[in-house]
C-alpha cells in the first residue's frame, strides 16, 4: 500500500480477507495512513475488522463485494485470480490493484533481477490480468513478499505507538508445527498463528 500504491489520506482501499493475518495489519496500516477501508470477512468477524478500522465490512458468504463497493483507489488482492479479476471492476480509472498472491508481472521480475526465462514466464502468466487492467484504465502490480529491515523497523514503531495492534489467534509450540499448519489450512484463523521456538 505504501511502496506500490502510494496510498494517501482520503483515498479508498479495498482489502480482501480482512480478518486474516495480512488483512488485520493492512486494515490498520491503511487507517493510519488516513484511507477509508472496505474489506471482506465473515459476519462473525465483522466486529473485529470494524475495531481494526474498516468502515465497510462485506460478508463474503452472502454479499458480492462487486455489488457493494465502487470507485476505489486501491485494491490489495490476496485471493485467487477470479477474485482479482472481479476486484479490477471496483477500481476507479487510474486506480491500482496490488496482488500478493499472483500472478507475478514483468516489473516484479525486473525488480528481483530474475533471469530472462523467468521474466518471460511472468510476462505470460500475467498477460491476461494486465490486459484487463489496461483496458479498464487501471494499473496492476504484483508484490513479492520479502523481508525488509527498514519496513520492519517502521512497523515496530507503529506497534510501539499503539497505531497497529497485531492480532494473534493461537500460539503453537514448535513440536506441534504440523497441527499449526493444519489449523491455518482450515481458514478459521483470525489474525496470525504463531509457532513458538522457545
């Protein structure tokens, strides 16, 4: 939202899966940056995402987000390609869809200095979504998640200041790593699942 979308105060951002690990942090960061936030979640988690700062909580089990929101500036996609394509339709002209779940685009291949073959593969994988975005007058970008000491330090400052509160759903000891993975795969986690190595 900062590096790719340059999110600014007053803009509208749609964050998918607001009660998940990425969503709970992204909602709070977007609100801290002064944006209006819409998200998808279950009815059971609507209160949670509201407390985190989402002004619009769309129950994905009964409502089609495409029929609820429109003219957004930014979409943070963390779902499948079909959901990404629908997300393009809630953006205003000039808006941007940033995906962390794919497909990767040529710019991200260049940024990561992948070899020519990998770059061509990424170009092919993202050709359809890039063409749809271009036809709609919007931008599409993929973000490879990576560790950044600078960004981690900035997030730590926000956490220490109370602007962002990590949501921890469950903590598993390292010996129960398989159980933790099984729990994550159920899709019922609210926020992050932590594996303790201590």
